[in-house]
C-alpha cells in the first residue's frame, strides 16, 4: 500500500478538496463589488413604490387614489388598467398572482397600485395615502385552522403511490402514527429585491434585476407588456443573497419597473424597504406532516424508533 511521502500527497491534487477563492471575494472584502443600487443613476431616473393591501383576504369595493396623485413629486400612479398585456406574474402558469390586484386581495401586503415619483421618499409616502374600502373575507393563519375550516388548497394536491399501502399497513407487526411540524422561514437576503428598467427603441427595454431566474423575468415582463421576449434584456451581475427568495419573487418588481419605464419613457427603479420586501414576497410556509408507518422489527428496535420519532416531533 502506498504511503504518503510528502504532506501534499495526502490530498487529492486539483480542484477537489481544495479551497478556491470566489471570483469577487476581493471586491466583497474591499467593498467595491457593484450591486444594482450602486450603479450610477441614469439621467431623469424615477422611483417606484407599491401601494399594499392592509387586509389578509377581502374584496376591494373602491380605491380612491386622489391624494396619492396629488402628493408633491408624484409623476403617475399605475393600476391594473395600465397593463397592456397579462396582469399576472405567476411562475407556474396558473395565472393566480396578479401584478396589481383588481377586485380581491388574498394576502396582507398584496400590491394594489404602484406610485412613480421623482424621489423614492416621495413615492413611498404617497403610496400610503390611498383610501381603499374592503369587504373582509374569512382567513386562517395556521394549518390546523385552515384544515378545520375546509380552506381551499392553494395548489392541487400531489400523490405519490406505489402498490396498496392501506392494505400493507394493516399486515405489519408494528405501526406508528404521529405528527411533526416545520416552522415557516423568511429568505433573509441582505440585499432586498430591486429592479432598474431603462426604456429603449420600439419595444425594447433593458432591466437590471436582483434575481436568480433572469430568463423568467424576461418572459414575465414580455407577457405583462405584451412584447416579445427578445425585446427584453435582463442583466444580473450578482445578488446580495437569494436562497430561493429571488427565484420568482423578482417578477413583480421587474414588471412594474418595465411597465412604468415604457409608459413614461424614463428610467425607473423599484427598491422596497426591508419591511415592504418581507410583506410583499412569499416565504417557505410552515408545514404539519402527519405520518403513518408500518414495519416488521423487533420490540427493541420499535422502542428505539419511537423514541427517535418523539424527539423529532
């Protein structure tokens, strides 16, 4: 058997098992890594903010935007009526996530309108001045209450099945039932969502987006603006974190920025504050998992398995 004759012989030569420097590591350490909000602002840049629902589930009876439009610095206010294409930014093809809500809101913080103003501060302040009249609808904030009230599934149920598990469960020597829970999680990326849109000739628009899925941004913006995907250029140099939270959630901000930019023929940037970002975007929701396990093992192993399950649950 070969014995290492030198310290370097103890490791695999090449990239495996060796530390590699990140391409931008020196820029991160020096603070020179450029993110979208570091890009010099184009001349005439406008800023966007989103008018958010303050109900978890409700019908929209009326929306009064007169105070929003009258706020100093506001250039325009966008609603679903301003969308030339499809008022939807869902990624799965179910068309169940409107860019801007029209007659109903389905989560607290859902976008109803967008404000475009000369400054970010003006846009955010104006967005809070809308008067929205609602008719509240029932909602539940945990899995148990939703199940108890027969709340509809957000997505269709999926079943993976092989053989006849119901019959086999009854045949086994041992059977364990229980329930375990996994808490919800927020994708707490350090850089919030951000999108900068610069209008071009004809249908063209250039976008800088903090996204994990630039091709989806391209297609969604195309659907919203009713323009071909090849007219849309999406730039992603780097992100300040994502963890899945920027895989589909960037659609909203990029689409609104592009919509405003093409409507006004001026560059537009959306950068929500942290609290707005967390309210506007999706999460990893909490889970309750019920299990029913049957098996043939000794009593000793059964007791050991039960103790492990009790620890997990």
